[in-house]
C-alpha cells in the first residue's frame, strides 16, 4: 500500500481500507461504462468557454453582451478540464475527462468513508459507500460535461478535511489541502469556496489550539476564498479587459415572475416607474412568467441601449424583482418550497392539496409531476438512448437554447467527441438495484436524520456539516430557485452525515462496542482516532484511566494483556499520572505490558523542547502538564510495581538510545523507527518510549 494511502487512512485496518478502495473503483468503472457520455444543453457553453481560455481574441468573442448577461456565473473549472482533455485525440477526449471526474469522486468518497470509520468504526460506512456508488443520482454527473461532478467531489473533500482537522491532530498537508480545495471549488460553483470555508472556520473554532493559531488559520481561509473568487475574473480581465464577478444579471426577472406572474395594478405602476422594459409590458404578464430567453434579451437591450454595466443590470433587475415578490403575500412560502427542492426534497417541497396555480403558473400536483419527470431526465433514466437529444443540441446550425448563442459554434466539434460514447443500454443497467424508483426525498431524509444524530452525539462535527446545509438552504431561499440539479453538491454533506450518523445511531452499536471492549485483550488509551489491527481503541468517554471503577466496569483484575498510550501521559499532572499507572497495573495480567510514549524532556533540540513543553508552541502543548524524562518516567513505573525497560530515549548527556522492540506489543507512530520525518536516517523527531512489565508474581 502506498505511503499516501497509508497517510490518509491513518493506522486503520488495511483490509477495511482495501474494501473501500475496491468498492469505489469497481462501481465507478461500472458507471463509466453503462452511462456513457452524458450532456446537457449547457455543455456547449462549457466547451465554448474551454476553447477561449488561452486566447484574448476568442474570449472577447465569447463574452458578447448576451453571454456577459447570461453566463457570468459560468466558472472555469469544467472548461479547464475539458480543454486539457481536448489536447488528446478527439476520440480520447471524453474518456479522459470522465475518467478524471470519476477518479476524483472515488477519492472523495473513500476519504470520507475512512474518516467516518476512524471516528466511529463500523461496517455501516461500507454499505453507504456501496449504495451511493450504485445510485444513478450520484453517478450521472461524473460522465457529464457539466459542473456538478467537480462541485460535489471538491465539496466532499473540503468537508472531510474540515472534520479531520477538528477530530485528529492536524497536519500541514490537511491545512494546505483545505485551502487548495476552497480555491478549486470556487472554479466549479462560485459559492462553494465560501461554504467550505465556513465549515473549516467552525473546525478551527472547535479545535484545541491557541487562539492566535486559530485566528491565523481563519485569516488564511479568508485569503483562499478571495483567491478562489478572483482567480478567473482576473484572468478574464488580463485577456479581455473586462472585469466582472459572477452575477445573476437579468435572471432576477424570470425568478420573480415565476412567483408572481399576475402583478396587481399598484405593482405594475411601480414596475414601470422603476424601469420595466417596454417589451414585454408589465400589464401583460401572464402564464408562467418571463422566460430566461426573454430576460436575456431585456438585459442585452439595457446594456446596448442604455449603456448599463452588468452590476447595474443586476441591480435594476433585483429592484424590479423585489416589487414583484413583495406584491405576493405568500412569497416567503414559495421561497421556502424552492429552498426545500434545492435541498433534495423533490416531492415534499410541493406537498399539499392542489388549489390552483402556486408557482410557475402550475398547481402543486403539476409541480410534483414535473419534478419527478425532470429527476428521471436528469439522472439519465428516462429512456435508453439520448442520441437524438445530442444531435438536436449540437448538430443544429442555429444557437442552442440557453447557450446565449455560443453553443452552435462548438456544437459539431463537441458532438464528435461525445457521440461515439453515447450509451444505448436499457435504463435498468444504469440502476441495477432500482434505487431511482425510490423518491429522492428518502435519501435526503437519511442525510438530514444523520445530521441530527451528529449534532446530538458529536455536536462539533454536526455543526461543521450542518452549516453547509443551512447556507445552501438560505442561498436558494433568497434567490427563490429550486431543482433536483441544484441539490447535487449537497449530496456530499448528506453522504458524510449518513455514514457518521448511521454508525452512531445503529441500535446495536453500543452493545456491540461494549461486547468488543470486554473481549479486548490489548487496548489503546486516549486513542484520539488511532486504531491498529488487534487493538481496541478507547478515549476518555469509554475509559477514564483515572477512575478505577471504569476499569472494574469492563474487566476483572489481572485480565488484560497490554495497554498502549502514545502522547497521553504528558496531559496528566504527576499525581494523576501515578493514579493512572496504578489502575493499569491492577488490570494487567502477570507478564502484561504497559507501553508509554511521551515527549522526551532530554531531547537536546531547543526547538523540540519549545514545541512540547507545558504551554509550548506545538499542537496540544497548552494542555501539557509534565515534561517527562527517562529517569522520572522510570521511577513512576517502578513506584507502581512495574519492571521497566526503556526502549527509545535521550540521556542526560544528550546521547540517543534505542533498543529493539516489537510493534506487536504496541505501535508508536511518533518514534525513531516509525515517524516519517526520520525516513532518511536523520533523527528529526523522537519520543520517550518505555515499557512497564507486570512481574509474574506481583510485588
């Protein structure tokens, strides 16, 4: 197993890690084959932007007034991936693109699964991983030339890293990883960087670090959000001289008219007074409201005829939208329904008796029916072959609807890359377990329920995940838009919460854990997420080593084979350390072993000592109580009745000593033998490692 995989998996059971990787790899390859190339109307927009990324002339041709108004929100992540794929021969472009998206998604789900398993060990996580990887709703986007796949994968990676930083000892690779993820996620959906930063900010807040360190990392998060938001606009400005941030432009108008397609006379007067266009006149708003193509035409006319900039178009459209929405008293309810739909409640969002049109000139029953059909179409389960759709989208000489007139320029070239891989398999092959026949709401409810369990049982983790769901709901409440497609990035939050919440809530989990704990012969004290094959990991919640009654509630005296504590005893006062050692001694069998590893107070490196001393600068050092030396720790064990063998230590003269020892008796990661910082033979980090062995006849 590679060092990188071992690093992200920690010291968990390798078989579990291998199962995670195998499930994800096999099911993603299966989806890659059975779905074939997937596309949407806006795929041509991504392809057209991809062709213009490196040329100022082509980018100026792309950003006409119509595309500025309608496509300012289109980010560069998917176009960059497609641009790199088209460097290959045409027939290899789509396979390379889709394979990368599947690989990123598989990595994200495996990382989340093993993280959840390290927090709450359970085979439940494997079941969730398998079900999600078989669900068409999860898999369709990884074959698509659209932004959903990258958005979901990076959101899941970001949330997982935020949780890992909070729960485990943070490492530089994870801090750097979450900053890079924030920047990258903003290139797929502009708001995602802020969502991930909010989750990471909560993790930094809950982490047990000095406040100065927390504020420094939070400032870095702000810098990453700014970098992600400005990266593409700055590149676009350098190529074209145009600088603008993603904005809805005139799209506020159709959104508001979907809510109120029959404004009152007073509202019509206000609309006209605030710059409502002559065509279509506000007095004649009927039916489902203004379409996006009409809104695009209005925005372009404002820019050409009145010289408005994109921010001014957005502001005028927003002001008109406020008038329309304020004219409908129950607009807040429609906003709530849209936010629920964008959060994954595909049916419940429009639940209720049908009493006439409520939104988009449709009744509740019509909206529910429309959402079900759209969901089937979205996940590529509506019919066997979508080849006629692709030919209609990309082979026509006229502009593609919704592409602001740029799609027809690249359509034939894009179709040449996609067409050979369009699948004609029956839908059942894309959904062998018929998971799509279950309402999308069911999977959302699982995620929300898991989130609730996390908030109750692990509040810090629950709030870290919950802030993303809350921000997502608030965003779509404010913009009053809803679609199953918009809920897709939120699947990352639901996947993680279902894994962790389900493992915490399983009815038999507590009994099974107590049974495993009673049977365990080798135990890790203060594990903090560390696990080793054959060892049972405990923390203060399951075993307080300062309380003799905690030991007695689990085991009889003189019944355990070994205890391991890596970097735990430095968090005790000298008196508490003596109590803990006596408790362990009582419950070890004769010949049993207590292996302790602590920061070494004899280490000659001043920087090391500053890092680990009580109140020092290292992570967790603010809670250190004692800086042990080989002499003081040996005496502590001798006083409890142990025979003592020092395995790795520095002496008073500054010489390092290392005796042969076996990991079978307790693996110490932060040791000369196993710390990755010492791999080249140079000693950079060591611990004081010492064994206390209970005599065969206790003295």
